[in-house]
C-alpha cells in the first residue's frame, strides 16, 4: 500500500483529518529515508520533531499547573519529567502503532529502526508538531492529552509526588538503569553548623549539584537539579 494511503487510514484512526496529507507525510519521514531518496534534510521530520518536543512539554506544563493548583514547582517538574521522558513517548508511539507508518532508509530498516525507542519518541513529537501547525495549540493539546491519557493516569495514580531522590530513582529504573549515586564534594563550617555540597551521579556523569545543612537536604537539591535538566543528560547517561 502506498505511504499516502496508509496515512489516510491513520488520519482517520487518530482523528488527524485537519492535518494536511503532505504535512503528515513529512512527520513520518525519517532523515535516513529523505537522504536515501535525495529529498534533502528539509523533507525529513527533524524540524517537526523539534517543534513537537516543545509543544508536548508546554501541554503537560499547562495541564499540571491547572490540575494541581497547590503543588510547588519542584513537584510539578517531577511529574512532567515522568510524562515527557523518551521511553514514555516511545511507549505511546508503540501503542498507537506509529512505527508501522514510518518511512525509513534501508539501513535503519535493516537494524530495526521501527522498534527503536529514540526514533519512536522523535516520531510522536513530529506528529504533535504537525498537529500544532495545522490546528494550533488547542488541537495539539487535545491530541496529546487524548493519546497520552493512559500514561497520564499511570503517573497520577502512583506516588509521583514523593521526594526528589525517589522521583529521580524511579525514572532511571524505568529506563533500566541503576539508581543514582550521591557524592559529597565539600563540607564546610563547624560541627554544629555544617554545610554540605553534593553531586548526583548517573553512570560516570555528574547530573546535578545541591547544597544544604545536612547530607540529605543536599542530596535532595542535587536530585532536584538533575530532574530539572533531565532532557539535557538522560540520553547520554543511557548511552554509557
């Protein structure tokens, strides 16, 4: 079946009729396919992926802000981090069978690209970007909240509002990684008034720094910083 015919069926299944076929096809065009076909990088889904990443982040930030009016910023950050991590995005893409429609170059196809979490996560970001361009933030928000509903229910139903250390450990374990380590790098002050500086470590990488009047407090702050910058270091940590 030709790619546009398959996408027509997908548009019906996911209520994407408002997205022009050409735009949706671009969302499903991996860079390897675009290069192999001589289409140029502009024909791939990379720009849509960039846009969709920001849109998904904003959708969940707005949703959580409204859903939890009394929750402090740190707890909102932990909830959002659990929703937008790459493995979570990839699982949603698998549930929607988006990989079946992805256009891949032969190399990516032969190495199981349709099953790769990184490609699937990028794909659902690209589709979200296309929905945003076609229908604005309202349409994108409806798309995300509808199709991410099982994940949203899971995150909200479990004890996701625990301390920063527990939240960080949970995210890493969900990725098949060991829990983070914490290292005291400096201790200052007299015995009755200590001040600790701590690093949070994933693999060989320092992913967060924290300070406090106790080791526990400093570790919490280090985990908090790691959660705030999760997208900046998680992929590198997983690749170690």
